[in-house]
C-alpha cells in the first residue's frame, strides 16, 4: 500500500488564489532571519580570521577533519589524477557534455566593436574578460560534476585568466567526477570549502584563497544568501538558489513522466520547488496518483517528499492561456511546456530561466548535456536575470576617440549642457577644444 503525498492543491478560480500563490512562492518560506544572521556572522568571521575561520567552519558544517588550510587545497595534479580514476564511460559522458556546452556557449561570446563618424570620431565598446572568477560548485546533499562544466566552460570561453573553484566535500569525501570535470574544463585551482564561508573567502580573499572579481554558481540557501551579501564587494551572476520546476501540461502527457519531472528537481533539496499547472482536473489527479505510486521507489524519497509537501503544488487553471499567465507570474527557473504545440505558446512566455519545449524534452537533459547552461535564476528572479553565460565573464568599456573636428562640435553641445548644470569646469574643459572658425570669430 502507498501512502498519499500531501501536496498542496490550488485552483486559479479561488478568489484567494493570488494570496495562496504569493505565499507558496515567498523567499521567506526558505530563508528566515536566523539563516540571514548566521550567514552574516560567517562572512564577518572569514573577513576577520581568514583561513583559520575557513578551517573551523569546514570542520563544523562539512564534518571534515582538516588540520589546516593546506588540507583544503587541490592542485592541477590532483585533478589530473581524478581523470584516471573515473571509468571510460564516465569520462566519455563528461567529455561529450563538455563539448556540447562549449559549442553552445561559444555563440554567446561578445566581441569589441566600433564605428567611425563622418568627422573621424570613433565610438565603440571594448570587451574584456574578467581577471579572476570564483566558481561555486555545490556539494552538500549531492555532487555536481555537471555544475563544474556549466560554471567553468563559459568562463574559459570568455577568456578569464584565472578560474578558482570552491566545492564542499562533506565528511572529507572527494567526488572524483567533480575533480575530473574540473580537469576537463580547465579549472586552475580548487578549494574544498563550501557554504557561506566559501563565498566570503572568494569575495574578500584570505591568506590562501585569492580574492576574485566575481562569484558565480548555484547553491543552497546559505550560498544564495551569502552571494546577496557580498554583492558590491565582488560581482555576482544572479541568485541561483534551490532548484525549481514548473510544468505546464495540457493533460496529454504520461502522468508518470510528469511525476518524475517534478521529482527531478525536488530531489535536489528539501527547499526545492516543483509545481504542475494544468487546465485538466482529472489529469492533476492522475499525476497525484503517479506521485504516490512512484515516490516509494525513489532513492531520495525523504528529500522529495519534504520538498513536494512543503513547497510543491498542483494548480488547476481555466485554460492554457491562464496556465501561461500563472507561469509568467511564477517566473520559474525551469519551465516545461509539456503540450502538443509548444511553439504556439512560446511567444507568450515572458519570464523563465530555461524553457523546455514539448513532451520529450525533460528538464534533466538540460541539467546535463543539452548545451545551454543549467545555472539559472531562481525565486522569481528570472524577471530580471538570465542564465549563466559567457557574458557573465566579460565586461565592457566604452571607447570615445574624438577627432579635432569632432571634439569641437561636441564641445558646443557639452558646454551648453554643462552650464545648464552649473558645472563650469566641465563647460570650460569642453570649450577649450572648440576650434576658432575660419573668420577668426
Ligand atoms: N539554480 C541553479 O542553477 C542550481 C544548480 C544546481 C544546484 N542547485 C541547488 O543548489 C543547492 C545545492 O545544495 P547542497 O546543500 O547540496 O550544497 P551546497 O554546496 O549549496 O551547500 C552545502 C554547504 O551549505 C552549508 N550549510 C549547510 N547547512 C548549514 C547550516 N546549518 N549552517 C551553515 N551552513 C550550512 C555548509 O557550509 C555546506 O558546505 C540545491 O538547493 C540545489 O537545488 C541550483
Ligand atoms: N537542476 C539543477 C539546476 O537547478 C542542475 C543540476 C545538476 N545536476 C542535476 N541537476
Ligand atoms: Zn537538476
């Protein structure tokens, strides 16, 4: 006999639907003041005590028996050794995924550009890779070799000079696939530290961990909260917190497939969020039955159940139009359009980290090897953030190169505007460069 899973049911026809949905999605439901305060304390300790704090937190939170920071540093040779320790099949899969991710990301690379005006003035944009990037690879409840590829390959394609990776190794267990992926992707240095302390170390630097220009990568609530706090000291890519999936289904996909797609994100974390939206009430019940049937067969049934019961939902809507409205309101990390004609609905989707089109495109393919990045904005931040990409590792500088004539012409306009702002040094600086006209006026 299977026990039924207590998943929240919502109906968009309910007058209180918007309030229930807001509650379901609220960041506060995964992060509270206690998490925030703990993260702030950790950041402060790392700033004040550097390596010593890193060692202590790694002992405490990851159960690693580290005597000093030296026990938490891995060089390139260790990464190369890992390549020899994985099976040929694993190596082939990593290399195939890496190749597809690289090909996709090469298309994102931005080049410098410029144009020349009639008077010889040149305007342009110079694109420069970051000097040093810090990659957070999660590792608390699962190991993520795929996240190594997704973080490191765009950095390398962008031309970042130094790529530093941090990854927790709970109980000191190093995952050979993670290190092999780091070797394949060309990571320069690895520190086996995680959580808020790793983010703080990358942001502020310690005696051993180099300060980076930007911290990227996904992680749990401690990692996501720490990234929020260090933003400004360093760049961050986005808030890529606990995983999410929103499946919009017309009721015609095998309910077992949909249940497993929901599980695929729920199994990441108790804080993950899996939601199904459909206009077909019978279908929602069939998926609920599949969930009850399949959950006991899952390796990570405990995590999945907590996630599905705490943060999951089955939402009934009036029709597909309303399903898309709900999807845009949620702005999910992953959106599966499990419908007959996904192309017809695509133009109406405005907010989603990644969109998986059609019944055959399971989100899991995107997690590993389709090519697009799996580091994606969560908790509604797809309204203003994009997938991790090469552009996250490149920055732009404007180029202005005035000809004598160009400076003279622009000087007249600048002078008027500067005097309008009562900034006379600006005005006079521009005016010095205005050419006297031929009559000597
Ligand atoms: N959005 C994305 O693109 C994306 C991609 C992959 C994974 N993810 C998410 O990344 C997360 C990975 O989480 P994880 O836990 O497996 O690994 P993690 O590396 O993110 O977190 C582990 C670290 O959390 C810290 N931590 C745990 N409990 C703590 C506590 N009580 N106090 C202080 N620190 C604590 C520890 O330092 C530990 O090293 C999941 O939520 C998964 O859904 C997101
Ligand atoms: N679904 C995760 C992003 O939210 C990425 C991942 C890695 N491995 C499996 N899944
Ligand atoms: Zn996943």
